[in-house]
C-alpha cells in the first residue's frame, strides 16, 4: 500500500512532467521555457501554481468569448472604399510616403481587422488636469449614453468627482456603462462608492473579475485599455487612468506626464465597438453594436485606425505595428514609454534601424513606479545605446506616456508600453495616426519634454558599479514574467 505522502509526491511528479511536456510543445521563447521548467522542478507545487497563474499561453486557449478583433471586423466591408480612396490619394501626392503608410494600414487591417477611418477633430492632452476638466465637461453634456473602460479606477478625490456627475447624468436618463479591470481596480473602489453607483442605476462590471473563482487563474491577463465614448460622437483613449495622481503626481511624484487624446468623427464607432466587445465579455451577453456611419467627405480630415491586441489574439498586432514603424522609418523615430522590457525582435528592430542611420530617440521615465522593471530596463538600454539609439530619462516627474512618432508623418497614441506584458499579456488599444498635423504636435511635445530629461550614455550605465549592474542583470532574468 502506498502512503499518503507517496501518493501526493507521485501525483505532483506526474503533473510536473505533463506540464513540462506542455511547455516544450508550446514552442514559446526558449529562455522563458527553460526558466519555467526550472521553477516548476525547483519549487514543487508552488512553482506549478505560479505557472498556472502566470505562465499559461492563452493565445492557444481563448480567454474571452468575444474578441475586440471580431467587433472591429463587423465594419471592414463598410469602410473598404475609404481605405482604397485614402491610399490612392496618398500615392498621387507622395508615392514613397504612401508606401510606408499602406504597409501599416494593411498590417493593422489584417492583424486586428480594423479599417481606416477618420476623425473630424482631435485634441491632445499632456496633463491630467486639462484632460479631466474636458472629460467632465463632455460627460456633463451627454444626452444618451456614456461608456467608460479603465484599467485602474479609484474612488479617490477624482473618482468621487466623476461619480457625482455620472449619478447626475443617470438621473437625467443617460445610459451609463462602466468597466473596471479585475486586477488593476481590485480593492481600489470602496463598497460605498459601488453601492452609490448601483443605487443610481449605473451599470458597472469588472473585466476578468478576480472575485469570481473562474477568473482567478487569469490574474496575469489584464484589460489595460482606457476608453471613453459619449453619445457615439466623442471618444478618448491614451495612457491616463482614473486616479488623483494623474493630476497631481500623488504621494510618490512631483508631477505625472501622460498623453491622452480626444477624438470626434466616424472613428468613434470603432472605438465604441471595442468597448462593447469588452462589455459583452463582462456581461456574458450579446452586445448591440452601432451601425457604421455614412461616409461624408467633409469629415475626411484626420485618418486613423483603432488597433487592438491581447493575449489570445491571433496576431500581436500592436507589437507588429511598432516593429513596422521602426523598420519603415526613413529619418527619425521618437518613442516615449515608461517601461522598456522588450523581446529580442524589438531589440533587433531598434538596433537595425539605428545602425542603418535612422535617428532614434527613446524617452523613458527617470523616476520609476516599478523598480524591478526599471532596473531590468538598464540592461536593455546598454545594447541599443551601443547601436546609436539616444536614450533620455525624464526627470520632472513620472513619465507614463506611450507615444511613437515617425518622420513627422506617422504616429501612435494609446496604452501599449514597450514591454513584454503589453505586447503579449495585456489587452491594449492604440490609435494609429496618418496625419502630419497630429504627428507634428506630438513631436513638438516630445522636444518640450526633452528639456526635462537627462541624456543617458553607455558610459553612465557601465559606471553604475558591480553590485548595481548585478542587481539589474538579476532583475532581467524575470523579464519573461514581467
């Protein structure tokens, strides 16, 4: 007869061996695979639980019943003529520029089924105070519907202001739907706050709600999106969550530098469709999607695409878009991201472009909120510095902006960081912008930000000292898990 200890040991060994075979057959990055296998064997039971929580490759196992890509695909036929018309027009003006744009448009169209569309106005916000003042005004003018989808939502001073005006609009008959990420907003919203929302008739849901036992093993996969749509005519996306620190920097920072975008026009239909896909996943009910708006030439002003990706997407479209932006740049690439924990493909792209003569300026926060990721970033920065990339640490406050600008022609604003989590583990959303006025505005702000930066050299990093460099390299080992 086997003892209980022998049975438990044998069962654990069998599960460990099966899991190891599954990791090998997944054909994931070899370094990550080896690290997971070592963890599972070195820490029986605990290592296995960590792998289930953080290591399962959900690209082969659907996390969501309805993907944002499916929602965007509903509009492809309706917008097909707009795509063709824009590309023809660009070819007539500048064939070389049109070629670069067409590559990115086709990539986003095929990667996440998103068509080219237009905004008839835009506004960029670089400070939380300006953004939230305008957002509160727009919410106050809502007549029919307010949709808000945020990774982090706090019931702090700012959260209370937003709640009060939402309750006021609900009393006027405006339909309000709110989505909070199950991890990002966990324990950040008080019971009293949620109770007041319910009493006002405001419908809110948690995305992959960790209070639900069926979602707890998905803790590593988050809805990192920040979306607002109002009456189907005004939309916002960018890096800012709902929290007072986005206005005043909070307790840890003197200020908070971020980028948010306000849009109007036919593009809001696609932005709202992404929200409704998330809503359908939260409610487990079919969503009612809006019809595509009729195309009008007077709205043909600022062309863009709404691009999305997630851990169970067929393609990691936002990472591929960043790679395309770098590879197709002719003169200049400007990048802002708080984090830099890339995979090999992103490192290779940056090094190739820099060695080929493209001027690349990369701005990262100089005052981190996540020290392990920031320390690990130093080891990656060393390599791109050798290739000729210029690196800047923003030191006025915390830099949380996620922006790409290429040749004053193409740009991207959204939620996707330059790190493995954003590329592979988060549900993200960016606007891919094919507009010189927007690209120039973003570039002007980039150089204003540079006045508050310290340029980092290869010598700076190599002179950190042995213990600090060892610490940074040790943190890098955790990169596949970040």
